[in-house]
């Protein structure tokens, strides 16, 4: 039995053997646990080579219920939105257990790692991964100790401007990597911030998560009114990080912290652990 991020207890008669994962972070966690062979379905956004051969059920929030049910899963990992998992009730009516995931901070990430280990019978592997990831984070934290800590605006959205609040795993990883959020007084997890307020705060670094077309994302940020008035933008203090890595709160957060350190303290990245 495990309690998910919706506060619901999920009971399985035995370790799950046929899992459909509707979020890439869950897929990556299962693969890291050595349970990749238990995954029978994925979303179109999963890009791990270990699951490339598996059928896609569509999007994580709007999967094809028919395709999902046809895979005969004994567990579905679903993203828990503010309004609840959209498909949970329908799946549970069919007798398919759903484990909802909505990690907001690093504590949630480690807790879900432990819970998924329980659900697939890989408790020892979950403990080992957790120790390894914590060691990775400690190594990054130690490598930037004593350095200046620039203020960072992490761009979740350009129009409207959105960022990661101080209680999110993103801001926590920025702290591990030797930076600090430029919005420490904001209570919301993923707040909209006016451009006037961003300009008023003048962050030292603008951190932009990018996909394949990073040049287009950078060009847009540099040309948008308001954004182009930031000194960090004018002086070339825009750093990029891989969006897929940063947006997946799972077992690769140690790697994410290293990429953040490289972005915030580029002189240290090549020589530090």
C-alpha cells in the first residue's frame, strides 16, 4: 500500500507488473528502479530509448482511454492536476488502480521514489537511488560553497511571464547550484509576475529552459518588450538549460543540479564533481 499525492491509498494485491505511465518523470523513475520491463504503455512525450518500442496512449493529461485499457495495466501513474486526475475516476470504475503524482519540491520527489519502489517491489533499489541522488546534490552544493550567489529568474513562461516559486524543486535546485531565486517573497508555486516587477527586481541571471530550437527561444526573449529592458538580457546574462531535464522531477535531479551549476557558475562546471 502507498499513499499518493492526492492523499489516496493505493493497494495492490502484488507488485505491479503491467504499468502505464502518463508522465515522463514516472517513466524515468521506473526505469531507474530497474522496473522498465514492467512498463507496457507510455505517452508521446516519453523519450527514453528504453521505452521507445512501447505503444503510446497519447498525452499525459488526455490519453486515449481505449488504448490505455487495451494494455490491461495493473497500475497507472497519472499526473495530479489542481482539479484532480482527469481520468482517475473512469479507470477506477474499471478496476484499474491509479497512483497520482504531483511533486512540487525535492521532498516530494524522494517520497515518490520510495512509494513507486514499494508498488513495483523494488524497495531496496529505491533506497539506493535516493542515497545516490542525495550524494549528487551534496557534491554540487559543496562545489559552489563560498561563491557568490546570483539572483535568478527562472522562465516558466514568457507571455505571460511565469516563474518557479521558492518552494518548488526548481528553486531548491537553483539553491543547490549556488543561486537564489529573485522572487523569495512570493508564496505561489508557479506565479505569474508582471514584467514591471521583473524589471524592478533586475535579476542577475535569466535562466531559460529550452528545447530543440533554443535559438528561437533566445531570440524571442531578447526581442520581447519588457524582457529586453532587463540588464541581464542586455548584457548577455541569459543562461539556458534543457527543458526536458528541468521539467521532470525524478531521479535525474542530480544531473539537473549540475547543469544549473554550469549555467550559474560556468567556470566551475568542468572541474567540479
